[in-house]
């Protein structure tokens, strides 16, 4: 026999996964189709944009302004940052609005609600995979030494996906209760982008030694920064990130993921009512 | 502690079932407002359902009747698992197929076929099962030529057919139905009832919610009567329906509250109902269907000459039209009925509200009024067509060979 509602769990659970795996696949497949088949260029678009931005940033900061003198391979440096940031931002934004925009479904049938933001985020992972598929071979050609560290990108990106899932779950629930969360978030992403070392490296500044606390805050106070830095380190700079950074990358992502899942399951019931 | 417990396939058991909703008094939907005002929105608790016990055996058809706002839909949604109970226990055995509201579990942007897969996945079915049954499902819904079109372009009749077809093909143990079946053409309804009868014969359990006591009596073995969230009467469907009728009559003499049996002055609007061509009382109609709006009036000391106005508004509150009956006479101390007949309901798809006002003959004094006395849902038959009004009229077309007088 089967009961169609999971008992309310105290701890977050993935117990629904076997039964609802098919639903998750269906939602992801549908999300992919909507996202990438709708326009004529499809997935190509999600690539063109970061590549174009890479060109623009290189032109402005490297060619014209010449403030990137000590950063080798600046275009790849920017692109590796954009790969992480692009997924981070799009995953959270799409995940956040997903519960409200699927309200029709949620108020009429029962299934684990966490599937909805999760499917938005999972579909969005395609963008980072495609970016990495271009970035990694290029980096290997430019600096063959990257072959020694590049495999570490797998667990780092896994941690990143957990982080984005967790934040998408948290914000999507918040957005159900306060509908302006998605707008506040959209506004917040621009300063957030500039506070994330995508266009620059945190250690590059002369202020790095005189304002150590500020650099520390920027590195560990912004959850996406360690992921940007460590992906870049293993893909482009053939460096294994230091222990604090690695610890952060492997711990914070999964913890935020669990927190998001727990929140989702905590508010499971109230979501349908608020919608 | 509220919980859902185990039950054998096709069984539904509830003990002391209750559900409380927190109503926000100030509709505060923005974080900005909450932060600026530094206070949480004021709320009030509302018990939609209280202390309800239920036992539905496998293979039984169980009806839920009661006036508007009595907790019928809440009970259905609890059984469907959309809400969790606040108090008591509820156990539902096996897979629950639900046909609650039109297009339950459809995504408007998905095509018909995609929605079949989505819906089946929600029910926990594997993809290959749907692969095997897809043609059958689409064929039963008679949607072969619309299978690859987003369902938002479907008419509600088409929505319903697809929803019904999927729900019947996912092999549910318990089937939840509400009045959606009132939608669709006669032939398809017959087909649905045939399918439901088969389902019941094969041992499936049905839980059916309706405003129409007649339909419950026809379809159900057992029933429960709800009022203000409490179960008033349980037992064989016939008895429960009789109890419901009795309550309706009584509430007109007692000073009851709420929608049913309003308290007014010596003259009052007691109830407004919509009656279909076959005499059944419904709130869902198909575009162009023959129907009547029925107003029940009560005057303690009688009324020599009054005026009754029925007004129609769309869901946005926009007035669409009204009709006034002059020289209405009411006998003292009796419930009296008047009807406004429509040979074909002049509304297109949408939700509409009926307002009623009872005035003195010269229109100087408003004796009673009831805004939103009734909510109507109208369903279109064909996709397309805009506006709230079914314009009607007949066309005279050009002949095409220049012989017209143009």
C-alpha cells in the first residue's frame, strides 16, 4: 500500500526520490525544452552571451584600461568566473520564481514541492556543463599542466549545485510568502556580481595586504566566491585550492542544500495555501 | 498530532479530522512592507473542518454534501493530500486519482501529450506505462488532433476530457471527483459515467463532492453532510440527502446564518440558485446551455408590490447586465420563488457573480440585497472566442459572386 503524502519529517529527506524520480525527469525535460528550444539558436544562446561578455570585459579592462596586467589568460580568467556566476544567478532566479509560476499545479495535486525549484536548477546545470566543455579543453591547450588539477572540478561543481539548489529552495519559499522577493533578488544580483571576483582576482589588489579582513569578508562572506576561485584554480591556474577554501566548498554547499530542503519540507503544507 | 496513517488499498479513514487556516486580515504580500512596518500581517484562524470522522470501504461510492463553505473542498483536498490535516488522523489506501477542479495537475504551457506524461508522473507512474497507454488516453479524451497543442488553448470541456481520461487510466484505487463532470457535452458525460460505473464495479472507491444532492443520491452508497466544517449526518446517501433538504427548509425559518438563510428585515432574499435545464441545481454551466436563475424570497408580513433586480458581474467586478422584475407579490410568512429563464446562457467561459436586490416598487427603499449571492462558472465548448458575453445573432454572408446588393 502507499500513502500519497510523506509524513512530515523533522530532518530533510530525499525519501521521495525513487517514487517521484520520473516526475523530476519529466519536469527537467520540459524545463530544458522551454529554456533552450524556444529560441532558434537554442542552447547556443546561453553560450553566446558569456562569450560576448568575455570579449567586452577583455576589451575594457585588459586592452583599454590595462588593469589586468598581472592576470595571465585574462579572457579565460573571466570566462571561468562567468561559467560559475552565470549558473549561480540563473539557477537561483529561475528556481525562485518556479513555485509561484507553477501554482496551478501545486494547488491541485500533491507531489513533493521541492521538485519544482529543483527541476529549474537541474535544467540550468546544462549551461555550466557546456561552458566547462569549452573552457576545459581550451585551458588544457593553453596550459597542459592543468591536466593535473582539472579533475577536482567535478566535486567542486557538485558542491556548487548543492549551494544553488539550497538557495533556490530558500528563496522560492520566501517568494511564495512575499512576492517581491524575486524582484529584490533581481535588483540585488548586479551589485552581487561586482562583489564576486569574476572580473578581478581578490589577491590582485595592492589593498590585499593592508585590508586583510575586507578580503576575508569578500571571500568567505559571499557563498559563491569560493566556488568561483576554486573552479578557476583547478581549471585554469593548475593550483589545488588551499584547505580553508576546499573545506568551505565541500561543506557550505551541501549544508545550504540541506537547509533549503528542510525549509521546503517544513513549509510544504503552507505553500499550497499561500498560492 | 495530525498525521496520515496506513490503510488498505481503496480505504479512506478519518478520525477527528480538522483543518485550520490562517487568514491574513491585511493582504500583505511584500517583504518590503513587512520590513518597513516591522510587523507581521494580522491573522485570524478559521476552522474549515472540525472533528470529522469518515470510513469509506473499498469499492464504495461516498458522497460529500453541504452548502457553500461547509468544508467539502477542504475535505477533498485533504484526502488528495494537497493539505495536511491540522488535527486528527487520515489514512488513504493506495493511489489517489483526483479530478478536483478543471485541469487538476495540468501545466498550461505543456502540450496535451506532455501533460499526460506529467500527470502520470505525478501519480508515480513510469514513462513506459504511459508510452503503452498514450494513444488510448488521447483517444478516450477525443483529442487526437489537439494532442500537440499547449493545453492553455483548450476549452474547459477539452481540459476536463483530458483530465478525466488521465485520471481513469492511472489505475487509481481511490477516485476523487467534484462537479467537473458537469462540464462537457452530453455524449461525453455518458461515456464518463459509463467509465465510472466500470471503475466502481471493479472495486474502485469513489469520493464525490457536489452541491447537487440529486447527483449524490444517484451515484453514491454512503454520504456525509457537512455544515460549517462539522459532520452533521452520516449514513446511507438517501438519508443524508433527505437530512440536507430538511436543513435547507429549516434554515429559512430559524434565524440561520451565512449564505443559506440570510437574516434580513421582514423582507429578505433567502437564497439564489442556478438551475439547469434538467432541473438540477448547479454552479457550473456550459456556454449556451438552457438554465434559469432562481431567487427565493421571504416576507414576514408579505409584500404587495416589490422589485427584484438580478445583476451579473464578471470576476473582476465589472457589471455585465441586469434584469428587473416589477410587481413582485409575496405571501406573508412563506418562501416564494421567482425565476429568470435563459433559453441559452448568454455567457462565455469564465467566472461570474450574481447580485440580487429587493426593493420597494418605487425603488425608494432597498429592502434587502445580496452581493455575490451566487458564483457561476461557465465553460466554453470550443477553443477561441473572446469576451464575457455570448453575442449570438445570425450571419448573412456575401454570396461571393457579386450578385448581392452591395
